[in-house]
C-alpha cells in the first residue's frame, strides 16, 4: 500500500509562538524540529531545552533532525527527552552503529541523515540498525532552498536497498519539498516528506499538508 507521511519543519514557523504554530499543522504525521549548532551548518536554531518544551505541548510525535557536530555525544540526550525519533548526520558521527543502538535503547527511533553529496553505499550494511534514513535534498542549514534533482538516483538506490532488506525502514527527504517537487521524490521511493516553507507559507498550513500528501500519493 502506498504511504506518504508529511512532517512539517518548524524552521519556517514563528519562533515566538511555537505552541500555536504546532496547532496550525494538526493534520501532520509528525513535527520535524531542526537543531543547528553553527558548526555542522552555518546557522543556529535551538537545542535541548526548546525540544523538551515542544515535546510537552505537542500532540504530534516529534522528529528531531540534528545538524550538529559530535552527534555521538549529543544525540542520545535528545532521545532521553522522550521524542519519537532522532536523526543524526552520518558525517557527524564517528560510530553510527553504536549511536543508532544507543538511540533505540533510549526508546527513540534511530534515523541517519546524509548530505546531498554523501553516498548511501558505505552504509547499506547497517540499514537494519535504523528505523529511518533521511536523504537531504538541499545542503542542510536553511529553509527555502531549491530541491536538488541530483539526489533522485540516490533515493532510488536507497529504496531498492530498503526493499531488499525486508525491514520497515522509512525513507525521508528534506529540503525544497513543495507541490512542484513532492511527486518526483515520491516516485523515486521516498515515503516521509519534510516541508518547511511550503507548509508555513500557505494560508492554511493544515490544508497544505493534505494537498502535499495527496500529491505524493500520485
Ligand atoms: C534545512 C532543514 C529543513 C528545512 C526545510 O537544512 O533541515 O528541515 O526546514 O525547509 P524547506 O522545506 O523550506 O526546504
Ligand atoms: Zn530538517
């Protein structure tokens, strides 16, 4: 059965009113929270205390996307807050297998992200350690960037590997997802879609989420 989950990114929300910004996306499948440390990416957003506060008020599951150095040190702390899933970047982890196991044993889904130019092939043997793979479809750091079509072949290769593994591993894409691009990503094999600017720039974010989900289903 085809599947399409929409996880809006609050990076494009009004940071002064995060609780009410969560209400505006009540039709979403989860909320995507972008943590940036100004080292792994040239931007700074929020950290553990704000994620903890969001968790307390959110009715939606929280999907944390860590764009931070030293993921091995910090990612488990996010898992311990009780969020649904924690995504770390492969490029920021010295020991991704150990880290994925730590996240799971802290009760979170383990998810690993790859920048657009990072190949999936070195990680294929560890797919079984993961609940989700996130393929960035822009260089991480900012909302509102243009979708990189050059990632589509990697999405297809990841989809084939996940299907071959027989495991229920989600395949998420993040960056430049909009009415214009979501079907391309879905046809390549993605089944979880992060959308920041497309959702929060809409007059009715909750309706835009349904529009995007239907477009992904083709
Ligand atoms: C970018 C972040 C994304 C961002 C997506 O580095 O990881 O989650 O919010 O924003 P859009 O959908 O506007 O590209
Ligand atoms: Zn993100």
